[in-house]
């Protein structure tokens, strides 16, 4: 096991977790054993990653912004970053709409299956409808109001407020740029060292990654709904997964064309973050690992990765946007609705904008989907049709979200002349040097 690369260890943990989950399902009381004695270790692993997400953003972003020494560089990089993120999101939504109109998975939903699923998941549907209504009823400038925290301690207390933490970190970094160098140096040195400590903590947490994903996958298997519902939604799930696969291919082509890095090198470099994204269904929880892999294994300068990736984890949801497009049209098809071209173009715009406000946590895409459905005039009750397979699809689309973040960071690094050779560090490198 010690000689295996990290992504192989994580993959092995996933396979064994799935096998163990199916094994325990076949035993009486097996589900309770997994929930009581195995799942908690997966929860601890996710909590450990979430624990360092906010400190990582603060340390890396303040260090990265303050190192720019020129505010014009910050605005230039920020403009390019957001523009590319929006462009890839539009591509993702368009691919989703194209596939769902070609495959037409909604035709496979029978009236009996529709009635059963609406009945089984109606309570969950109401919860997301209430959350979406609260967002929809807010004013047009509420997004700007929400961007600026009134208390940074409170903003950092919940991983859902990542944009507020990013705003504070950038604002703090700009303040350091404007100070005389001799006055700013002690603070910059502190945050540079603070960032190094957080990165070392990530290395330590990743030693437990194979065991954490084992626990997460085993729990997912024993808690899955009945097989009948999965069969009814098979075409829908395949359409989403195929679209997500096309997005991965799209990213590797972008990287090859604009950076010259071969697809194999790119995918090997980012694969541990992809596997972790699949296991946790959270871009925010995966962010520490994404930053470590992009910087050390893909050669992106820390000045770029520390700025681009936290923003991407918050506003770049290509996989979620593609899923929203497919899900919205699928639900319309299941209810026998024929969506016009104008309505589907509206879905493109709404899904793109909704992805910016989507929290980087499991299930957040459902809240945004309610807004997309309402805009297109599709019954929100149709959410119940897709709940049965939402969790595994959430895992898949988070992989695309994370891969998109890594891709854009490489494109920005190349354009800024900040893409170099990988510099891989082992978890105990600094200890061995001392």
C-alpha cells in the first residue's frame, strides 16, 4: 500500500467501500452496523477537510493577493477568471440541453412511477421550494449585500459563506499592498507561514483519505433507495453522466491546446481531488486538496491557484449547471410538456446565473434547480422525480466542478506566465529536512 500512488489508494478504498456496503446489505442488521460503526469515520474525514477550508482560503488568498504588489494585476486576473468561468458554464448548460433533447429520457417515466416518486419525496421537495422562495424574494442587489460580511468571524463560522470570506481575504490583501513594504512584511510573513502549516495539515489529512472514502461509499450503498426507482431513472442518469463525461473531455482539450499539457498528465495530477470530490459531493470540502494538487502536481504558481480556485469553488459549478439543464427538461418531458426554444434559452441564462450563487456543499444544486424550474414554468413538484438518483449524480457533477476549477487555474496561470513544472512534496518533507 505504501508504494501505491494516492489516487490508486483512494480508488481502492472506494471499490472496497462499495463491496463492503453491498455485503452488509445482504445481512440482517447490516445497514445499522454501517450507519453506527463505519459512517462516522467518513463524517470525521469530511469534517477535517471542512475544518481547514476557511483557514486555507484566508492564508492562501491573503498571501497571493499581497504578493501581486499591483492592484491592476488583481483586477486583470479577476476579470479573466470570472469571464472564463462563465464561458465554461454556458458550454456545460448547452451540452446538457442538447443531450436531453436528443435522448428524451422523460419518455421512459410511466404514470405509476411518477406517482410513486412524487409520493415518496414530497417532503424533501417542499424543503427546497421554501429555500428557493427565500432567495427569489430577495431584492435585485441582494447578491452584492451578501458579498460584504458585517462580521468576519460569523462569516467564517459557516462554510456556506465562502464568498464573504473571499471578499475579506482579498480586501485584506489589498490593504497589505497599499502599506509600505517594511510595515507589511511581518504580517505577510505570518500569513505565509500560516499557509504552510495549513498545507501540511492537508498532507496529514490525505493519509486518511482511502479510509474516509471507504466509509462514505459503504454508507451510501446501504442507504440507497430501492433498485426499481433506479431502473426508472436510468436513462436520465445516463444522460447526465454522459454530459459530464463530455465536459471532462472538453477540459482536457482546453488544457492541451492552451497549456500544452497532455491529458494523461493533467488527469493524473488532479485525480486525487476528483476522487475526493466524488466521495464527498462537496467542492468546498475538496478545495484544500484541489489547491495542493494544482500547485504541486500541475505546476500552477501559488499566486494564481490561491486566487482562482477559491473563487471557482464558489461560483464555478459547470457540472451542477449541466445537471440543472438536463433535470429541468427531463421533468418537463415526464409531465408531457413541450418546451420552446425560447424557454430553453431562458434555462441557459438562469442556470448560468444560478450556478454563481450555488453553495459548494452537497445538495445545493437542488435549491438552484427550483429557481430554474420556476423560470421555465415547470412544476416544482417534479423535483421528486429525481431525488432517488440525486446523490450519486451529485457525486459525479462535483467531479466536473473541481476539474473545471483546475482547468481554469491552468489557463489563467499560462496567460500570466505563472505555469511552471510540478514541485511535488511528501507529507513529511520538511520534517526530514530538519
